[in-house]
C-alpha cells in the first residue's frame, strides 16, 4: 500500500508538468499598461427662467401676466417749431427812398414906373420937344410910335437867390396913368445876371388911360434869379381930345408879381409845407415776406417792435409822420412822428405790442401787405438852402422779434423733415450672425403727437432697417394729424397706430435689423387750400411727437440659425502647455437632460475649422438639445418638453483640435410646430437642465 | 536510493507547490496528524504524545481568493510574441471584471507553529498545548469597487455603488492555546481549547457605511462612515484641513535587536479565543463531528491610531445659477465644490483602543469507515468573517495504515471553484512524522520563463493551501483488542 501510494504520487507529479496550459515568457513581458475606465460626473445643473437671465428694464418689459415685450421709446421724435417751417421773425423788410419833388415857395414882386417925361425922352427929339411943349397943358396928346423905354431893375427878391421853376407865373401888371391910351405894350423881364430873358414878353395890346392891364409870364422850366430887370416897349395913339399933359406927374407903372411858384431846384427859402404824397399817392404799403407761397392775412401781436430808420438827404428840416391804418392797437391805428434835421439819420423803434395787423385790406393784394400812410413837413426855417426836387428821404422799416399771438393766413405746403432717429438694438453682434426665418407677428408703432399748428399736417413716416450691409426701406404710413381749430383752440393731441394691418412694420422688425432709422416729413396743407386761407400759427406753435415701438414677443422661428466663429479656445496657446494628448481620451460624451419650458427648440453643431486649408476638420452635431414646448391656441406654453441628448466627442475630434484655428458654432432654432404658428414668450418660462459628463480616458503608461 | 530520491522529489515538488495553504485545511481534518485538533479540538491523533518543534512542526501558508487567477492577470498577446498583463491595452478588461463577485476577497495567511505538545492523560483525556505565530490578512473588496477602478462609474448610473462590505483586517498576533478533549459518553467526545492571544500589529477598517449612489443624472451621493484602526508604530499627521498630511514610521524602536524583540514580545494587545468541538461516534463506522474555532477577539491598546472619516456629500454639478447671476465664475464654483467635498470628510485622529474579532470557523463533518483503515468523509466548513459567510464542502477518501501512513484525497468545492482536488500525505519514520498536504493540487499549470529559468505555476490560484511539517510522535502503536467475548456460542 505504501509503495502504491508513493508510485501514485510520483506519477502524479511527473504527469503534472505535462499539463502545461500556457507558457508565459516574462522576458517578453510588455511593460505597457493602460487604464480606460469610463467615468461619469455631473457637470452643470440649472433651473433658470427668462427673468433670471435678463432683467426687466425700460426696454424689456415684463407685464403682469409675465408676457414679454420689447419697447423702444423716443420721446422727442418730432419737435418742429415755427422757425423750422417759417421765418416770421424778419418778414418785414421795407426800404423806400422818396424824392421830395418840387417845393412851393413864397411869391415875390417888384414895381418900376416910368413918367411921361422918361417915356418922351426915349422919343425922337422933335416929338420930345412936342411933349415938352405941351407939358402942363391940356391938349391933344400926341401919339408916339413904339418906343423902347429905358430898362428898369426891380429890387432884389428876398426869398430866393435863384430858382428853377417847375411851375409859376409872373403877372406883369401895367397901370396907365397917362392921359392917353397906350398900345403895343410889351414887357420883357431879364435876369439881371447875364441879362437872360425870363420867359416870353408880357404883351398888353391896349390900355386906356387910367386902366390897369395884366399879362402873365409863364415861368415853367425857367430859372429866375432874385434880381430882375424889365425892358418895356410901348406906343400910344395919342388923343384927339385935349388932355392934361403932365410930363412929371403922369406915367406908367410896371408891377411884377409871382404866383403859383413851384421850384424844382435852386437856392430858395422853403416855407413850411407838407408833402403828403411821398412816393406818389400818399398811401404806401409795407410788404410782409413770410416765405414763398405763404399768405398772411392777419397777425395778432403780443409783443414786437417796428424798427425804422429814416435818412434825410435834404437841407430841409423834416417832420415825418407814419401811420399804419390797418394796424390797430387798442382799436386805433398805430402812428408815429419823427423829426429830422437836415441830412441826418434817425433810427427808432415803434412798439406794436398788443396790436393786430390786418394784411388783407389791400384789394389787389389782400395778404402780406399793410398800408402805411406817411407825410412829411419840410421847411428851410427861413433860410435859403440848396434845394433839389431830387433830394431824398429814405425810410427803412424792420419788424424785429415779433412775439405773435397768432398769425392767420395760408401757409402753403411747407414740408419739413424730421429724424433720422436711430433705434439701435445694441445687439448687432448677434443679429449679424443670424439667418433664417424669424418673424415678429405683431409689432406696433404708436405715434403720439401734440400739434399746435392749426394747419392740416400730413406726416409721412418712413423707416429703414439696417442689418450689416443690407438695407430695406419701408413706408410706414401717411398720417393726417388732427389740428386745433384756431384761434380759440390752441393745441390738440392725438395718436396713430401703425401695425401689421396698415404697414409692413412686421417685415421690418423681422429682418431683424441691428438698427432701425425712422425719418419722414411733415407737410403743411397737404392739399392746397390757397383759396381758403384758414391756417393759424400760434406764437408757440410746435409739432411734437413721441414714438413707441412695441414689439410683443409673439414670434415664430423656422430654421433660424445663429452662427458664430470664435478662435479655437481648445487649442492651447503654448505647445508646452498642452499636457492633454488626444490619444489620452477615447471619447467624451455630454449627457444633457432638459425640461424646456420655452416654445423653441435648439440644435447645435460645432465645427473645427482649418482656415489655412479651408476645410472642416471635425464636426459634432446634435439633434434637438432642447425640444420646443407645446403651446395652446393663444401661443402660451402648456407644459415643458423633456429631452435627453447625448453629444459624443470622439478621439478624432481631439486629433483635429491642433489642426484647427477656429471653431464654428451653429445654433438652429425652431419654434413649436416647426415655426408655422406664433408662440408667445413669457418671463416665467423655465429651463431645467442637468448636464453630465461621460469621459473615457485612455491612459497609457510604460513601466521602466 | 530510489526511495530517497522519490521522497526528495516529492518533498521538493511539494514545496514548489506549497506556495499557499489554507489555515483550515479540509484535507487536514480527517488525517491522522496531531494538527487536526486545530480544526476540531475534539479530534485526537492516534499517537499518544506529539511534540511540535519551532518552525518545523508546521508551516502553513494559505491564500484564498475568489476572483482571480494567474491567467486573469497575464495572458499571451494575440500575436503570441509577448506576455501582457491585464493593464495592457490589448487586454480585454471585461474578461476580468465579468468574473468579479459581489464580494471579492483575498486572504493571505501564514502561520508558524512555534511549539506544540499533545499527550494523552488517562484513558480518553487528551491535553494539548501549542503556540503559533500567525499573520492574517482579510481583504474584502466589493465587486463594485473593482469594477469602479477598472471600468469607471458609468455602469453604476441609476444604481448605488455598494462598498459597505469593504473590509480589511491585517493582524499579526501570537496565540498560545491550551486545550483538552475527553469522551463524555461512550459515543460523544468533546474538546475545548482556550487560546491567549497577543497582538503584535493590526490594521483594520471598520466600515459602518460606504456607498456612492450615482443617479441617472449622474448626481453622486457619497455616504461614508469609516474608521481605520491601527495598532502599529506609525504616526499620522493632519494638516489644517484635517487631511492626513504625512505618515511616519517609528524606526527608532527597531534599531536594535532588543528593540525588535521587545516589540514582538510585548503583551500590550491581549486577546482570547476559544475552540470548541465535538465528535459523535454514532457507530463504529459512522462518525459525526462539529466544531467552532477561533471564537475570540483581540483588544488592541498599543500604538493606537484611529482615523475616522465621515462624509455626507452630494454632488449634482455646478449650479448654473451662481454663474448667470454673475456672483461667481465657473472656476470659483468648481473650487467651492472641491472644498465642500474635502470639508465633507470629517477626519479625526484619536488613540482609542479597539477590538477585532477573529474569523469564526464552524465545521460539520460526517465520516464513514467501511474498514478500519479507510474512511470516507464529508466536511462542511463555514468561515464567518464579519457578515460574510464562506462555505467549503469537502469529500474525502482517507487511508490510514497502521498510524504510519496516512493519505487523503479530497474533492472540495470552495471559492466558486469546483475543481479543487486536494491531497495529503503523512508518514512516520520512527517517531518522526512528516506530513504535507495541499487542499488543491493544481491539475493544470502555467510555465513562467524568466531570465532563462522555467518556473511552473498552478494555473488557478483560488485556493492555495499547503501545510507541511514534521512532528515528533510517540505512542503510535495500534492497540489490539485483547478482551474475550463474554458469550461463546458453540
């Protein structure tokens, strides 16, 4: 038995080595080792609502029911004042230069006489002797032929030195104090200086003894000096009956008397006289120039001054009186008197506070004009002055700083531009990276205005939307504004709503633009009513308007893409810093669970881009990481949509990191039902999410 | 010459094989060697006296593991040109992890009998005394932990990583036992052995709770309540964050031989254990036996360090709210989380004495001896460590020839293996009794080539238990029956 046992054991031990299952050559033991466990770790969690991410402010409004609106306001979108349309400050520019014209001067006279003795001395000696013989006797008066009497000189006339008369006469009155009739009497006056005849001779054909006869010399266009002489020629038929012949005691008298004298120029004494017809008819007009096409018929003035400047270009002293007959102050026409010294200028102001100007009284021009009456009294104050009918008086009138109560008239079809007013969304960086379908369903533009122009006004509101280099122009509407019924009603407010029913506003907002520029024009009297000048402008008239763009977050998105390219932040700047070898990672996966309370779904793709080679090195794409939540008929979310997404990033992705210098993110968004219906955004919408990371490193080691 | 050569070969080969052994050898139970009272104090050998000499009478090495073998660690590459380990990229780790159990244990143990004495006193009283030096390690690794290390935690999403059964206990102690066995009745024999235990060093982990729950959303909840108890000349130093900053070994105490011996012979960690056994000889041929062994504990009081770690921590990711509120950046939130994690572990350092229990063994055996020298045996051995029960069932065929030769062939199911063939051999030369046994004889082998040498290794390591030794045995003669029958039928 013992032997058996030993043999049994020995056989067992011998046969054992024959049962070698495997040979392990430890001389060839590989020193490579690796660990590749798959680790999961929660990464990020969140429960965030829209109101957590963004705060309500003046632009982003959360209503009581949490509905979200975006509101842009511009309080002074339009601010047009009178001066933007009309320049009524300086609409009066009156400048007239008046010539004084002829002046009336005082009369002058003189007297010379010839005795019979002087007369007969000019006869032939025989006849002279006859008369001498008959002197003192009563006999028949001998006849004598036409005889030129000795030239006589009148005394100096005191009221002028010389004058060119425009009009006037010198009456030559001859008195025959002889006892015989005279005939063929001619009197010729001469300016002593130069012995220049003055006018035509005065002819008296016959004068009976004791009679006086007058003949006139027309002085028109004649220059008369103040020293005249007369040459008389006379004849007598004698008498048949004896008459007393007195050589010394009888004779003839030649008296000259000027009348109706109007001097054109000269050195004269101008007696005080009023010139009421400056400019011609005595009534002048002051024109108002409010601008082309504007027709003012009435002005009610609060405050203002008529500024006038009168320049005297004469040696006459003047007193100018101006009256505005249709400019009433306290019911009375405004007038003013100004005294001017010779060759002086006077500048003064005439207040026209609380006055009314009626510019409609001139029949042929019932607007923009007021009549002005003016007369001037001139005088040389007894001095001989140089005078010319061309002497001028210049009158300049300005209407300074008028403070109107109101102005009535027709203010034509003035158009003024307003804007451009830029509304910047301040998210151009985002908007310029968006493409695809985005539609804001119901934006509203409210135009609130205050109008104190009692004039029909039509506002043409336009908008241009800009998005990078793209531009679209939209006419948002032509708005006829309400206007007050002047003059009693001074101001009126109103508003106008522009929405999808009356404009292309939704298309503008849905570009979407990174900025919107609003501009337009405001035209007075869009329909010409020149024949019904019932416009009123008040002193403080202005057209102001505020604008409010209300964009309710009622939208639809259909494949709206946001694309952004950033530098590859996964690639370290310094190769030495790169302790991460893609070979160390088998894969990485992001497990994302979301409960999306927003009615919009999002899918993401991430592309590693090599800009040098211009190729995509690797792409990570996901299905919807957020599914859009369902909505009710009003567009409000009913319950959140759950989704679970796994985003796997493999080794090939990490291999591509070093070769790519850019990362392109593309987010694609769709609202509920593929963006075919409107959804509403509320600030209490939430997203709950948890993101976990699944990482499978592939750590390789090599034992030394 | 041939005999000596064979013996030498057997001895050497056995040594080669004996790189492991189970403390409680199923093979040993029915063998006629004095050491079988280790398994059941009611068992007694056939010799009257035995003496065990230090280091010679018994060297026992035992490695049990239930989750890996050599071929699980190494394999030949597919190309066949190299040997790769389980850490090699070409190694399919799932091959290894699929074999992991819920509880994976590794129990290397070693024991050296320093002294043994057993003798019969009177007709049926047997007294025995032995001193053993024992080093035991009990490492229980939850399968989830190993899977976590090799495969990561993804597989645990929606589950709890149950690490409550993580356990470790490394003890180095000396036992001095005194016992006796006696027939209580004609058929019943009882045995009892009390052992004084002297702990030398210990590291044990008291795991009240350790789990990590991973939700479907990857939220991690860590629940930890651990206490590491150490009785050893080491010091732990905490930093301001209450994290162990450094560990130092008190080398000064071991610079001299006396220092070493003082440390080894210190009795500052006392303990006690009890072995109780019974044998019921139902008939001459049919015997039943039962035993409870190592019912005891050690109180560790010397060079104590207790490191307690408690944590209740939940990590569900960075809360985005802090980021979008602008209060914090991602980096700051991440740092806060790490700080919370660190701070969630409340570590305390104390020096409170503690107690460890010995692994309890419960045996039930039944044998049938169709003849006086041949016995068929059935043995159930249950090892209870904490809440862990491990069962081994052994069928044995035992041959005992004149108390001079004893051999046993066993078949054991244990450690999830059903191919454990064990063999034991004991033979006596005069009063020198040599024995060697192995609970599992490797049927299949692997060959290791290293530096020109070829080393055979068993293919499977699940149960490696070998014991060998030499006893001095006296009083080995088999008593013949010399009484006459009372009734003679003619």
